[in-house]
């Protein structure tokens, strides 16, 4: 089975974005936890990480759509 270049680029971009989000979530949970839960600042930080993930995926999708493979 042959995978075309566009599919490979989509997989790589999605994987990088996902790993970045997971790293941000781990960073927030390690630095903003208290008594087994997140602090208020940690909640805001995780919402920020989710928002950043959405913006990055949106930008990546627009960029990939405009590429000519």
C-alpha cells in the first residue's frame, strides 16, 4: 500500500500538534497541581493549552489546504 506525500505531511503535522498539546497538558498538571487537582491558574492554563491546540490545528489545516502536492 502506497501512501501519498499529502497524507504523510498531514500525519506528521497532526502528530507534532498532538505531542505539543500533550506536553503542554503535562507541564500544566505538573506545575499547577495542588492536593491532587488543578489550581484555578492551572484551569486557566489548561483552557489556554486547549485553545492554542485548536488555533494551531486550524492554521495547519489552512496551510495544508493551500499546498499543492
